[in-house]
């Protein structure tokens, strides 16, 4: 891999383990613009990397990822091509995660919001600090959860609970996320690194090829669902980009008030 092609990511090798860090801590690792483009192709490069068998994905600073950037959302109001690229790249991020046959352990060091939550939940093992929170608040800003949330949440926790969180945008803490099966484990922050290392060791004891091909087999069903759900989600999310509700949401952020949605 040419790590220099990813200025918003940090890479560290430890034997056959590749640690990838979302490295925009001053923006809570929000994913937009150049960073969004990097995320759309990094998992393809990781899958082809001949020097790694296990991936650890984490965030720099106090958040895993705050998701999308409101400044970019605002630009979509006047530049439709920006919206198109966002939706196309969002699909590539999800498919890149699903197509990568190497096991990906998410070291959820802090909050994972929106697209940040989607990326975390598409990982294979998710170990969270018990101080972390997870949320997909698309509906709270007038958008459809079309970047993968509508695909992965129901598969992990069932449709009833997925609707509870995706239709409200409610936040849940890591302990609750573990209890309902959304993530693998929630541990005290001081134990996060040790627990991740234990999982790396557990996976490393097995045949790398057998692990990869087992993951690929498991993901077959998800990829079949992704073909239809991601396209439907992108279509609906594209429609929501053109609504007055989104414009109202962005105005309310600038004016520091609650949005008043009118359903148009």
C-alpha cells in the first residue's frame, strides 16, 4: 500500500497486523471531502495489501468518527454533483468493507455517529470503550439513513430495534449496544487496548486463508442485500438532499436552534 495517498489516515504495522487510524481529531474524525474519497478506496487497497492478515480500525483523539460534515451537506444545496459524489462514495465505502476478506477489528475508542457508526458496524469484531456512544441521526437533520445504516442495523439487532434507533436518531451507549448485540463487547477504557490485542491473537491463531474465506462466505448474504438496499437508500437519500427540511436543518444549526420540519 502507498500510505502517502491517504493523508487523513495513519497506518502502523505490527507483524501481519495493520492498524488504520482515522486521523482528523480536530474535527472528531468527521468524514468529508478528500477524507470521504480516501475512505471510498482504502478498504480495496487494504484487501490487496500483501503484508497484512488482520486489520485494526480506530480513531485518533476522543471520537471514533462524528460522521459527515455539515459544511459539505450545505454545499450540496447549490452543487448537485457534490451530492452525487457523496452517494457514490458512500456506496463504495460499504462495499469496500464487505468485499475486504481480511478480518477487521474496530477499536471503538469514542463516539461513532452517522457514517462513523456505519463504518464501525460493518467491521467484523467491534470492541468499544464503555464511554463510547453510537448513533445514526440522519433523520434528525432531514436525511435518509441511506449510507448503509438501513442495511446493517437490522441484520445486527433485528428490525424492531433497528427502527427504534434509525427512525428516532437516538443515541445508545456502548454497554447497551453490547447487550442488544449491536457490538461485540464494551470494556473499560483502560482495558480497550488489551482486549483488542486479545482478539487479534485469537484470530491470528487460525489459518489466515480459512478466516478470510469464512468471512467472505458470511458476507455473501450481506452483499446480496446491499445490492438492493444501498441503491434504494441512495435514491431516497438523494431525494432528501433536495427537501426544504434539509435546508431548515442546516439553517437551524447556524442559528443555534431546534429545526422546525414541515415534511416538504
